[in-house]
């Protein structure tokens, strides 16, 4: 669960509530690091004005990063990036029809001058979106940076332990 006392720094938005079961790993990653976030449903196609308003007011509301997840014709991250100076992380959601290749291409293929940092479809995509947000926030937060460094050390320790077990 989100730490209600933590300042909300990350906006997690998705094109439909049907995306949530596939992307909730984003929130889990932020929870691990105690980063505050909000979760909203809004659609680049079904509620375009809501998306525009959200993106245009994000800086004033104290957000530092927006993570935008969508599937199919996944324009949500791009539309947010068009309306804010904040870094935007795009999360392509797997689809039944085309396996998420549709989501990936429509998220990642941004025109020059409007960057979106696109994560993987499925696999570690949602978790990596959360971790990438933590890394960005770590640049101006020494405590968070120390936590992330400890997390990286932990990863290396786990792999070393697995390798050592194989050598037994
Ligand atoms: C996209 O359309 C959403 O992000 C979702 O992945 C997809 C299907 O939405 P629903 O029809 O389930 O609401 O905009």
C-alpha cells in the first residue's frame, strides 16, 4: 500500500482500469522505496481533456515524474509528454490482439523533441518503470539514493549466492 504520509511525487496513470492488474508492479516497486504516488485512470482517446489538464497541472501539484501505461493505440504517455516538462515514463501494456507489440510501438516511437522513456512489455516492465522513477528521484534525494544502492548490492549478492550454490 502507498505510504499516505509520503509526499506524492509520482503520478501513475493508465488508459483503463483493465490495465491495473497488469501494471500494479509499478506501485509495488515505489512502495518498496517509500515513494509517494497517486493512481488515476484517464484516456488519451476517451478523456483527452482530462489528460491534458492532468499533465499541465502536474508540476504545480508537486509531481516529479509521470508513469503512463496504456495498451493498443497507446498514446497516453506521448500526450502527457506533449503537455508537461516532467520526465514521462511510458509503460506499454500487453494486449490480447497483438501481444503488446502495438502498445510498444505506439509508446516508444515518439517524434524528436518529445521524449518518452519506454519500458518493456510485460516481463519486468512495470517493476522497471517504478525503479526507474526511483532512480530519477535519487538524483536529488541522498536517502533514496542510498536505498537504491543497497538494493543493487542486494541483487549482486543474490546472484553470487545462486552461483555459489551451483558450484557446491
Ligand atoms: C487502452 O485501451 C487502455 O490503456 C487499455 O489497455 C485498452 C483497452 O481498454 P478497455 O477497453 O479495457 O477499457 O486505452
